[in-house]
């Protein structure tokens, strides 16, 4: 479509659009700025990428409100529009060109569905799906091949279950959720009581609840507890290979990157960011808006709005200072040895 059509569909304020009529290229797709062929739309987020504006072969750009960058684009004859959140606008532009695969409505003859299952309208159920007794499926649910849904689970409207994921008994999944391939939702928590003769299995009678808009990545696992519930609040996004232990409570609008692991009973507030491979010990409480950088090992509570790093996790500022010193430890060790030798000689 024409660049001007894209701007119109994105509903960008007029004052953010270039005002010259001679630059309105045909846009055939989107691309990263360092590898953007002619005919594509790309974006940058700030002045540190100014050199890329001079080098890119993209036909149009989404820029921040930076007059220098805009002048660069004009000099090169590149159509542009400006927005305070270029990445967000670029994401919206992608949605104009790319629509995720969705099968046609229907139930494949190889699917095994218990007669008691409640089925909403306009759903898709793929080959070899198994849906057990008492399950409730909302409207426009999409279930890809080989999914297994255990008894009495509930799947909300417009939720998508990708191939080979497993939804265990009594799990409740809200509307507009996405469960990616290989994820296991609501399986038994790791509950064993030590005895003199070995481990006694504590049955996991609780349930798992995913509120509206939650997305779970490939091969992630969310366990149900012995009693009560494990709950993921609305619009939280969980990456691949993440483990959420039994009884955890995760707030809304959180983001958990790959290989994060939460032990049982962890409480995570709203708008929390956990970077890759963060580990959180039993019963820890993470306050609203907190951030844990990659590989942080959290053993204690984290106050709201703070950034922590390291193992064990400490304030990010302290971690940076300690990291700067770390590379100098051999030199410091030699210095202290010399001081000790000098003191002993006296």
C-alpha cells in the first residue's frame, strides 16, 4: 500500500507526517533498518542510530520527534513520520501487513471430544486433539493439532492453543490468551513431604488460572498447587522455557523472559520485568514495577520500583560498582600481600 495509506490506517496525528506530496512510495513490507530493501518501511528509536538513516535503502521510516533525523530523511528523499514511540508504531504497522495463520472454522474428524464438552461458536479443533469431560470452550477458540485438555478446564473466547500444548484439569484460561507449542498449564506442583522412610506425595488439588490476554511461550510450565490456586493476572507475557512453581501469584502487565524460574509461593506485583534466567526462591515477594536483570538470583523480597542484579541479587547500582572492582581483584590481592609482608617485616 502507499505510505500515505499506512499513515492513515495507523491514525497518526497530521502534524507528525511529512507535508511534501512528492514522496509517497509504494510499501511492500517491513524490515530492520540495517537490512531494509527499497520498498520497505523501517524505524529507529533515537539519535544514536542517525548513521543508519544515511545508509538505509528503506523507502520510508518511522522516526522519533528529532528534527535532525527528519532533516536527514528529507535530504535522502525518504518518506517519514514521527512519533514519540517509534517501536510501538512499527509494531502496529507490522499488523497491517502480517496476519497470523488461523485455520478455517471446523472440527477435524480425528479429534476426540467428550459429549459433555460445551463448545462455543466459530471454533477450530485440529487433528488428534483430545478434549475430556466437563471442558468449556468459548467462542472463536482455536485449538491446533495434538492439544490435550484435561477434565473441567475452561478456555475463554478467542484464545489460541498451539500444537502439542497440554491443559491440565480444572485450569481456567481467560479470553484472548495464547498458549504456544509444548507449554504445560496446570500440571502437578512439586509437592513432597519428607518422612523417615522417604518422600510422601502431597496431592495437588488446586488449580491454575490465567486471566485475559496472557501469553505463554513454548515449553513453559505453570504448576497448580496442593490447595488454592496459581494465578497469572491479565496481559502478562511469559517467554519460552519458563517455569512457574505451585501457588505463585503474578500480577498484570509483567514480562518474564526465557528460562526464568519461580519456586513455589512467589508473589510478583504488577508491571514487573524479569530478564532471562532470573531465579526466585520460595515465598519471595517482588514489588510493583521492579526489574531483575539477567541471571539475578533473588532470595529475599524486592521493594517496588527497584532494579536488582547478581547472585544473590543486590541493588543494580551496587552490582555495577562491585563488577567494576571484580576485574581488579588480582591486582588488589597482590597489593594487600605486599602490605602484609611489609608490615610483618617491621
